[in-house]
């Protein structure tokens, strides 16, 4: 167990909005009453086998990859997308998996290199509204309406892409079982060509935080960011990069990739 500061919305006195410039052109600008709160973060490795996508909304898996260069867009879209599709099918039992984008992040000269930085705010990538809307954006209209009548879920697959274990800004996860509805605040996500929605986390001292220290290149975390089924299973999650107080004095910059997927069930 460690104690670390994480960046939450303190309250909803200011409507949260995030302005995202094109990659490599600047840093995101956030509006909202954000503050750092110290939380206890538990090492999830000893309990990893007990974690479930339908309870905690995240799970750690061993996942070997044949990808040599995660900075090579073509290799990621051909080799890695196929690996991730197979992984999500295996872990969820989905009938169909659609991979629709990925983001490479680095703590080392990200803007200069046309990349994005680790996100140090407590958030979830999709909302009650934006989950179904993204399906409509991605699939042909007729197929989208058929798929939306059955269960579907959005999963992010996150991994380190560095040769060495993660030493800087690991990713932390809130156990979905400790979330209350009021903890999820709709935040407009403004891009140059469109506006979407995400949830920002509102501080709740009851949140149970986990992380997986020193993640390696042959591990991956699946994070459930949306589930259409309303039967008591985890539907949303909260996660954030954070400054680990146990990091070495001169940690190697974090390098990671997240792939976003929709899983459709029959």
C-alpha cells in the first residue's frame, strides 16, 4: 500500500470541459474545480487472479506481443490490432470485436514528438451517452442499430511499450464496486473537429485504488469503460496516471499504448 496524490474534481461548482489540441501541437486545457487528493493505492498483483472485468472493471493479464516498434503506426495497426482483438475475444467471450483507435503516450518530449502525455486526472473514457454514440459513429447504420439492441462494452487495453519496467507515472484504477453514481461527472471533450463526452471523477474518500507496480512489456491491463448491460455488473470505471512516491530518483520516462475496442455480444 502506498499513498499518492491523484487529481479529482473537488466539486461541480464549475462545469468540467477539456480542450484537446491535435497531437503534437500543445497540451490539453482543462476547465473545472480540480484538486489533488491523497489516496491509498493498493498493490494489485497479490490479488490479480481475483480481479474481474464485471466486478472491479479492470484486470491484469499476461500478453506477449510480436510488435517490435510501437511507434510504427503501420505495425501497430496490422500486427498489434490483431493481437488485441484476439485478447479481448478471449477475456470477454465477445462475438465481435471492433478496434477503433489507439494512443501512444510518453513522458519524454511528447508534444515535440507528436505524441500525447500520460493523463493525470481521474476519468473514464465514455459516458452513458457517448458509448452508444461512438458505436453509431463507427458501424454502418443498420448494423449499429442491431448491435445496440444487444449487450456491448468498450474496453481499453493498456500496456507499457518500454524495454524496462514502468518507473514513472503508473496507471491507477478505482474498484468499480466502490463507485457511487454521483462520482461520475459529464465532461465535454472538445476537439478541433468534434465534441465528445467523458466522465471526470468527483472525489469520494470511499474509492478503493489499485495499481500494478513495475509493469513490463509482456503484461496488459484491460479496463472496462462502458457496458450497456444494467444487471448489477460494473458498467464504468475510473483511472488515472499518478506520481508514485516509490519511484527511483531519476525514473525512466513512461512509454505506453492504449487501444480502444468495442466488444459485441450475441
